[in-house]
């Protein structure tokens, strides 16, 4: 392709960058205001205590508000009605997360219900759903409208919750979302889908503006509102991509989003069948938590707040790199369902291998980046840490 043709194609797919700049600017300004008001308000503050808390200071968890407003204003500027309609569908699950961020009184069951409401809106109003998988037995079931509706609810609500699950360390959920949306951007570009190119570009810009505040220093957090918003937004865009471009295998978005997908399924299995807890019972046994405890942070030393915050930020790299590799492979084999299924199995095998090694205190030495500086040995250094 000549430079002239490439330029013409870029002009067609992205006729204006104004809406991208607007989305980024709105998200960044709102995130800045949220950070600057943290010291003066107690609304939406995430304190550094709790089973799933690994930060070191009080931090606002209203970052999702910045991203949502960036998306709204950006879509209004672009005139992208599909993006605006999708934002309307996201309101129930976003609102539930936001109320939880402000009050801590919205339980996981109600948030799941609101995710199902948003998924239902997307399916019934916009027609966004799972209509085929290229796996024959499943596709036979999907031919039944009621089954297609139920599977769509399961996929959308499950993935939405998956992003919330991996939102435990600086940049992990938002950075992973950017990688997935960048992959969708590349796929939409390859199929000349201008509408999705623009939607993905705006989405990446709005999240990136927040990410500047979230990683590596963790000055503001996504909160439940942001995590649920990103989960819903990413899975809906992935479904839209396949619906609008049937030449792309439906397994392509699955490979691109394989990390939160597997984390969700395994977390449900672990809680229900291994630990005999309710599936929505919070714990600190996710893979990203084990990476922090076994590979990054040295529990035998009292480290400074700065060192602990730095360790928190390093966790994201362990998942950004595989996400990038598997997304690149998904792009390379976007038309081959068998190879994409093999990639899902390969990721699952790698996940279970690493999880088992970390649980059994046999972490691969080449993966460790623990810091030994920053304090005196604690009492824990005189005891042997037992496997989980």
C-alpha cells in the first residue's frame, strides 16, 4: 500500500481527531480535579485496609467518573450515535458501581443484577449479543433466540465482573483494557470499519488520560464504577466487532480478553469448590495478588511507602506483556478459529502452571523482581511462610 493510499484510508477511518482530543482532555481534567480534591473530601475514598487492599494511602476511587465523562463528551463531539447509545446502556452498571464507591452499600449481587440490566439493554435495544462461536454444538444452541439472549447475559456480565476482579493493582485493569481496545482498533482498521475505529480511538484516549494518574503512582483509582464501565464497554465493543465484521472469527475477541475471562472462571471455581465459599466471596488469592506476594513484594522486610507503591505498580507488567503477545497472535490468526482455540488453551495452561507454582511457594526464580531494600527484617523473616 502506497503512502497516498494509506493517508486516504486514514482520512476515511479517522476524518477528525477532535473528538479523540476532546475525550482525552475531559477525562484528564476530571481526573485531575478528583485527585486535587482527595485531601478535602471523604466521598469516594479508598482506604488502605482490607483483604484486597495493597495501596499505602487514602486514594479516590472515582476515576471511572473521569473516563465516563470523557466517553460521553467525546461521542457527542464525534456524532457517533452508536457510542452514545452504548454509553446509555452502560448507565445501570456504572451507576451501581458509583453508588458503591460513594457509600459502600451496594452488594455484589445487586451489582451483578445491574450488569445484567446493561447487558439486556445492549441486546434488546442495540442488538449486541453472541450469535455464533464457530463451535458447532454451541452454535446449534445459539440458533434459539432465548439461548442466545441468556448466553449474551452470561458473557457480558461475566466479563464485566472480570475487569472488576483484576482491578487490584495500579494500571492493571485500565492498562489491560487499553491493550484490548487497541487490538480491536487494529481489527476495525483492517476491515475498514470506520465507526468502530473511531469508537476504539476515543475509548483508548479517555482511558489513557486516567491511566496517567493511575499508573505508576496510583494517585486515583478506577473504583467499582470505572471497573464495571470498562468491563461492559470492552466486551460490548468486542461483540460489535464480530457482528459487524463476520469475516473475523468470534474467538478473536476471546483470545484478546482471555486474562479477565480465565481469572473470572477460575475465581468462581476456586471459591466454590476449593475453598467452599460463595462465588462472590472476596479473597486475596487471585493470580495478580499471588504475583505481588510471591514475585514482587518482599514480605520479610518493612518497606517504605514509596517502595511498596513501586512494587504495586510492577505487578501490571506481568500481565500487560502476555496480554500484548496474545493480542498480537489473535490479530495474526483472526480468521482461524482452531488456532485461536489452541491459544486459549495455551493461556489457560500457562495460567494454571504459574498459579500452582506460586501457591506451592515454588515461584520461578527468573520471574522474581523482589526488592530487598527499604527497611529492617521483620518478625516474619524468622518464620516460614506456609503455602495457601
